[in-house]
C-alpha cells in the first residue's frame, strides 16, 4: 500500500550524525503511515553498518539504497528522491535533524487543507558545530506564515532543505538535467513552485548543521558565489528562459558580490573581468557601460573601492 509520506534522506560519511537524523524521523507522531528512504553513497566510515542495524530493527519503515560506488551528491539524491512513493515527500540530509515530533503531521495537514500548495516549509535553525552559540534562522525571522510563489523562490533561496515537503504528483521522476546541478535544493524548490504556491509555517522544527565536512561550509565565498552563478545560468536554460528576467537579476547580484570578494584579496584583474561582464550583460545603455569600463581599467579606482567593500 502506498504510504502517505516518504522521507528522503541522503547520506555520505555521516557516522557522527546519522543516528540523530534517523531518530528524529522515527520519533515523529503521525496519524498516517510513512516510509524512510535512505540513499547511502558508498561511505568510507561506519555509516553503512549503522544504517544496516536500523533497517534490521525497522524493516517496515526503513528502506536503504546502498550504492555500489560513490555516485556523488546530485545523482545519489535523484536516485533516492525518485524511489519515494508517498503522496508527499519530506527532505532530511543525514547530518541534519528535526526537533519537533509533530513536524510531519503539521506539514501534511497544511498540504491536505490547501490544494493550491505544491510544497510547504517551515523555519530551520542553522548552527555551527564548532560554535553552537553561533546560529541563524532560515528564513530570517522577518517572514510571516503565509504563501509564497515561484517568483519569490527564484529571487532568493529562503528554504532550508530539512524543512521542505513536496506534493508528489507532478513528476514520475526528476528530469535528467537535475543531476547537473551543484546546488540541488534551489532548483528543486523552483520546479515545484512552478506547479503551485508555497505554504510556510513560522515555527522552528529542524536544525541545519554546519560542520567541517559540510558540502559548502569549508568552501570560500568565492567558490559559493561561482556555484550560485553557474546554477542559475543552467537553471535559466533548463527552464527555457521562462523566468529569464528574475534569474538574470540574481546572477547580476551574485556577480557583484563575487567582484567584492576579488577586490578584498587584491585580485583586481579578475574583479575587473567579473564586473565588466556583468555590466556588459545587464546595463543596456552603451554610454554608461563605457564609463564603467573606463573606471575599471583604473587600478586606483579599484583600490579606493576596496575601502567600501
């Protein structure tokens, strides 16, 4: 029988965290049946053994996909997500966890009662493992419970993956091009938001862990901005430029942030190239573009601008 909900969990070398993630799923109090589908991406630590023990103890609840080689984050996620058969799909990575035992019930109730919602999310608290006092909220605490749209999520990714729940009726499987994305949650939110609006519960019900082995925490801001720009350019093509104006605004904003980072490290040559390309693409007036290019060729201008970055 088809479960009401599937929890999609992906993991790789999460031996220190995976028990907490799984326990936060198994302790959920619901009025419906749900399954936990785990994509294990050929870990080199003790993750596989831990998962096997949980599967033995919970054979009717947990199904594990053991990859026979490392597929990488994107392909592992797509494979696991496509294996989910529930009416709804909730996400939780193996190093995050839920902190409210009614989380799934609250989100399912919201989707059941609002058929126009293609997905919903709630607030999550991000924290740094090396300094638990350092934390912030996703989204920031200036949003109210309510409804959001594809234009909103395209402009800014304000949804933590550990808070997302999707209505599983729009795709038999994720499109093949989804495997190409380095950042997977933002395009996924966008895909679902194209089919309906987004519901939001203003309540902290999950924790997003930032640690040394996190996919992005150990990377520089430059690397992250480059990833966002690459992701948005690819998403624009995959969506056949339907939201071209919004996506290009996001690309422009991140190009400017990238430019600032290069100025901070005195890499004026790359800073000039980044901002020059941005101006060329996004400023329509040739006279203004020419003026900026003249300024950018002046290293004194760039050096002075560093003081304001």
